[in-house]
């Protein structure tokens, strides 16, 4: 290989100094909690019981449940490349070790959410590794755009991401309430417990770093949040607001079935309401820091 090419592609910075001083005890505390509350999908869920709990459901319902939990699995998986980029950035920027530790936990936790989700899909009608519609195949890979992420500071970008987790958490709570088979309920509960910690991380970041942001960055963070929301949740993954008409009909029917039978799903129309009210809460949360969240006419009206 051409030596000059190697010089261009190798980007490892000098890793030193590798900082080992605790700077943020509240973030370290999150790590301690994460360690104490760790679970793994294999042992935490009784998979044989889940099969038993669902064995009498009609095939169409099982199929709908599998589709729904496959979608959940893809979304959880989507958080891991995002996390990997943040880890890389934390190393490059010589951030304190508790930040790297938190990001590592975050990746690990999203992966176990992924595992729990695909295994539920598998236990119902079979996990689907690929979205059925071309539309999903096209939009899902666009949810994480590193170009957007790197325009923000590390802490600003992570805070935006956790605002987003707050919204997903609200949707997840509704799904937890919907879930009737005890093992699906259990999975939702464990996932929610992790998400609560991810959201707490965002609150700590806002408290610690948002006071010092420039007006321009505050405006940008609000815009990035809205863009992310438009580009993912509203693009059909959860709320199906922007789905093409035919797919919207089919997906809505499948989700209605999954929700009616209490498989830990929510109906698209119900989701819009949850997103609107979560958005209101988030606006209030960030208002003290002067971060403006632009209106989203698709769901909030003009
Ligand atoms: Fe998750
Ligand atoms: Fe999360």
C-alpha cells in the first residue's frame, strides 16, 4: 500500500494524557447504578414462558407482534453506531473516564434492548432482519447522520440525543402499559429502567453545560432536535405520520392488532398524542436554558 495513503487514513491521535481523574461525580454515580442494575436478556426474561403465554394467539396477531418487535429491535440497534461514534469522539477529545464509561454502558444497554426485542419478535412470529417495505429500508439508515452530530459540541449533541430518549421513553411507557404477557411486560420494564438513566444523563449535561452555550449553539441544538424528530419518529418508524398511504394502512392495521392483543405496542394515532405532549414537556425542560425548540406543524398544527 502507498505510504502516503496510510498517512491520510490513519487518524488515531496521540492518546496521551489518558485522563483518570474523576471530574463529574454525578455521572460516575450513573455508572454505579448501571452496574448494580445490570441485566441480560438471556436470563432476565423467561423465554419458554413467553412462548407459552402467546401460544394461543391467532397467527395474524403473532405476525403483527413479530413485525412490531422487529421494528423495535432495529431502532434499539440504531442507537449503537451512534454510541460508537460518541465513544470515539470522547477518546479523541480526552474526555474524563466517567464519560467514556457512561457511553460504553449506553452502547451495551442499547444492545441488550436490541437483543430482548429481537428475541420477543422471534418468540412471536419470527424476527425479521430486514424491513418489509422499501420505504423503511430507505429511511432507517438516515436516522443517524454523523454530519449533523459533529456540528454540535460533544455535550450539546449528547443532550439533544437524550431529549430524544425522553420522547422515546414516553412512547415506551405507553407500550409497557399495553403489554399483557408478563414476559413482554418485564422486558419493557427493564428497558425503561435503563432509559431512565440515559435521560438522567441528559439532565446532568444540561445542568452542567447549557448555561455556558452561546446563543447560536442553543438555536442550533433546538433545530437539530426538531430535525431528528422529523427525520425519524415522524418519518414512519413510530408515529407513521409521514408514511406512504398504502404502507401506512398496512402498518397501522398490524400495529392495531399488536396493540389490541396487548403485545407491548401502541397505535399510531395514540403515538401522535404522546409525542405532542412529550414535546410540550421537553420545551418546558429546556426553556430555563434558553434553548428554543421550533414548532413542528405536522403534529402541532400551524
Ligand atoms: Fe434503548
Ligand atoms: Fe437509550
